[in-house]
């Protein structure tokens, strides 16, 4: 190799010389002057700090709930920025930048406030606050938008997600749990889907930073951290976010090429820079993505789903599952499809006014099919449909305005590909890309209802809006301002102070209520671990749980999600008196939910309050008589009232009507000793294994017991075989073998191995 004069032949100095050559060939371009207000303004730093803390802070315990923490960050950050801006920019306040989309936010805020009067007041109040903060954050970002603020904000977004991704990695590889989790790995977001949706919105900000750096150590460090963030997507396996991330990464080279002039890449990057970044990024993603998980919970989930243990393989297997027919018949997508059909029916029934802000979960049972009662965690899992069903015409206006703004921005940016380096183009591209990713994940989730992604919604729209040169005080007219103009900033500051005080109060109340509810649930779980009902500790825990639950209800009786857990725990402990107390509170808050009335009827019947049981059952039947929970309640209420033959007759009719619900199936076993109808038990369990495959092992063992009672040894042996086959996926083989009588255990194992071999051969033939 020929070494240029003056270069050392050692590898290290050659590399340094190469860097020096590239930096000399690509000098830093002169930056345009900072447009808009300077970042030194405290309000700008408030927003920067807010976006850094959003992914970093979370709830280490189950209470307060993770998104409550993030909601507090958004509320204090937004209102604090408004207060600071109003007090430090009084002379410029009335010349603040506006945009017509602010009216869209105000429209939904006013609609939500009006819904308090005629829909569900508690839920409508929450929607009013949500859209009010959205509008304020959009307005505030418009005022602070500048090149320096945008760059600093992008770094805050990227570093916050990177730190959150480190927590994801520690959870995935080492099984550490620093924050409360409902679906791992979720970092500070409780649910892995919430993290992925937030990280998807943040990705364009990281990509923008990549375009700003010249070759050198900062560029390599940014590439490494960006690759780490991308691997976190694979660790979570959230499909909508995965698709969005891969589309963004694959589209980046094309966008960098077409916008190389306005992004300044012509002056900063060379072909060697592109190759270095691409190789480093790709190698890290592949290497880190192939490392196996060490998290016991994730290992168990993968074993049950038959998936590999690396992030890379797990995610692509999740994507491949989208092509499976079962995904659309019994999988999560099928549940969403059924829910969306119900929402469309509700939209058709309320096309103008909607059902009220936040009231979807209250009314949706009225529009579901007769046997459907699942509400998918109280959200539609499609933000567009939820807007339309709750807000009616106002929702249509908002969405039309949003897509009109998207189309106009995209068209304007298409005409700027040959412009000189322009920070406005970079901001608008980033805002557009972030918003598109947010809207993409909104098709299968509810990110607009979450604090972090909701904040991205407002900021992305503000970044898409063309910048306007701010008129500074020295350039303003020397004429004194009118009195009302001088009073406006003080009035806004006063409202911001009231908002901050209100946020302190609401946050404290929310944290306190969630702590009381979660303490109650924890005490009840602890009581359940004490198997001896006569143990005084068990009664003490239940008394403390009831007291904590009542303290939470004093703050809010509408927290259905946590109240349902309390009622179920009391139910599981056989404490029907206190279970009824919880069910009554939920029934008052959500009167159209049939399963609540059904559970209330069962609770009354176990307390021998048969008149109230019949009243509650009648309300459930008036809403949805064919729902499985209502039918189950009908059977139990009838049986507990002493009419065993009548209950048995109803149960058989429900089972024969394709009623293979797990609760109804269990009812056949409960009643069989009284009725002797073990043939009904066999029929129910066979159907139940198909309709509820998660209980297949348990139901197969129960089926074997039923066959033994019917003196059918061959059928019992086949049921034991099935239990062993199903247990392979769940890791329960040893436990199932222990349940098989010793005299037939070896034969059952041989039959199970033969069945597993046949299943594998059939799967291989199908794959070919």
C-alpha cells in the first residue's frame, strides 16, 4: 500500500489521518442564524427536560401507575413552560405565532367539556384535560420553535430513549426488574407496547441528529446508541412498532439522498461516511439482536409460543405469525377485528354527536355481538375509530384537518429537495416522520391516550408548521401597548398557576388512590397464600384490604380497572360480602357492562339474597342475555336458589348452544355430582379445549376423570395422552405425568410421543 507523504504506516495513525482528511474535505458549513426565540429562554428548557424525563422516569412499584407518572411530567412540563413564557415574553405575547390546527385541539377540548354534562362525567373530565394539554403544548412549541431548540430537544429525546433502552436490555438479557411490569420488557412504561410506540415516535429525532454530525467520534457514538435503540424494538416484539421502525430505517437512505442539500449532508458526509455508518449500525443490530434472553418470564412466554429465545428471531417470528390463519380467528387480531365491527355499529348509531368523550367503554357492550363481552382493556385499539365513535362530527373534522395538514406538509416538502441547508426543512421532515409513525401505531393501539406519545403528537404537528421569524422587542413598534394587551400575559400566567396547582392536587389524589387500590390488591393476594381459612392473619389481611379499598374509593369510585381486580380477589377468597361491595361500586359507574351485573347477581346469590340476585341478573339479561357470563350467572343463581333440575336444564341448553366458555364448562363439573350428568361434562370439556386452548392441559385431565367415572378406560387413556401433548408447550410434562395412574402411565407416555411425532411430520409436510 502506498502511504501518502507525512503519514505514519501504523494502523492507528493511518485511521486518524483518514479522519483528518475527511474532516478537511467536509468542513463544517456555516450555520444559518437561529430563527425564533433563543433556547436560553427557560420555557424551552422546560420542554427539553420534559422529553428527557418522559422515558427515563417510571414507577418502581405497582403504584402509582406508570402512565400516571408520565402524565404528571407532561402536565408540569407544559404548564411550567407556559408560565415561564408568559412571564418572560410579555412584550411579544400578543404577537405569538398561531396556526389553524390550534382550533382543532380547542374543538375537542370544548366538546369534551360539554360531554361532562351529558355523558360519563369522570371520563369526559379526563378527556378535557388531555386535549387541553395537547392544545397548550402545541401552542407553546410553536412559540419556542427554533434551530437551537430543535437540536437540543432532539438530543433530549434520543438520550431519554437510549437510557430507557438500556433498561429494556437489562430486563431482556439479565432479568432485572427496576420498574413495575405488566408485559415485559417494558422499561419504565409498564407495558412493552407502550415503550415501542414511544420509541417509534422518537426515532425520526435520532435520525435527524445522525444527519447533523460529520465523521468522527460523536457520529460513531450516536450510531451505536441508535442501533441499541433499534434492538430494543426487537426485544419487545411489538408488531406495529416493528413495522414502523423497519420502514423508517429502510427509508432513511432515500430521504438522506433526496434531502441531502437542505439537510447539509453534501457538506458533511462522503461515501466513506455512509459506508462506515451503515456497517457499524448493521453489525451492531445483528450482533445484539442474536443474543439470547436471560429473563425467566420471557423464556416461559417463548416456550409456550414455540419461539426462539433471541430478540431478532422472536420478533421476526412474531411478524411471520401475521400470516397465520389462527391469528385472525382466535389470536389478538381477531379480537380487535370483532371490536372494530362493534365500534362501526356504534358510529352508525351516533353519527353526529358521538357517544361522548371517553364514554366508549361505557356504551360499547350495547353494540357488541350477543355473546361478546370483552372490551380490550377499555380502549378500541384504533385511535381513529375511537375519535369517531366518541366525538362524532367533531372527530371527523379533527381527522380531516389532520390528514389535510399531513398532505399539505408533504407536498410542500417535496418542493424543497434542492434548497440550501435549511433548519426549517429538517424540523418539518422530522415532525412529519414522527407523526406518520405515531399514526401508524395508532391503528392497533391507543398511543394518543398515553402521556408520552400524546406529547409527541402535539410537538410533531408544531414542527411541521413553517417557521415564522419572531419579532423581537427592539424591532417592535415603540408605541405603548394597549392595556388589554399588557394584561393578557399576566392572565395566561395566572391560568397556568391555577393549572399547576390543580395538577399538584390531581396528581396527589391519583397517586394516593392508586396506592390504596394496589395495597388492597396486594393484601388480598397475600391472604390467598394463607391456605388455612382459620388463620387470623388471613382475616386481618382481608380487613386491611377492605379499608385500603374504601380509602381509594373515597377519592374516586370510577377506577374500574383496579376495582375489578379487588372484586375478583375477594371473589377468589370466598368473601362474597366484600366482593359485592366492589361490584356495586362498578355497576354504578359502568351500568351497561353485563359482566358486572352478572358477577353482582352471583355474589348476592351466594349471600342467599335471592331477590337482589334476580334483580341484578335481570339487568344483565336486559343488556346481553346470551353473553357467557350472563348465562353462567343464570345457572348459578338458579342452582343457589335450590332449583337444581332447572339449573341443570339451563346449563345443558347453553352448552349445546356452543357455550364452551371456560366458566360454563366448569359449571358442568360443579353440578355433575348433583345431577349425575357426566356425559355433559365430557361434551363440555371437549368443546372447551378448542375454544379455550390456554386451559387445554387442565381440561384434558378433567376429561380423563370424567371418562373414569363413566367407566370408559380407553377414552380416559386418550385424554391423559392429550394432556401430555398439550403440556409440552407449557412445560408441565412432569406435573401431568404425576397425575396419571401408575398402571397406565407408561402407555400414555408412549401414545403421547407417537402423537407428537405425527404432529411434527404433519407440520413438516405442510411447510413443504
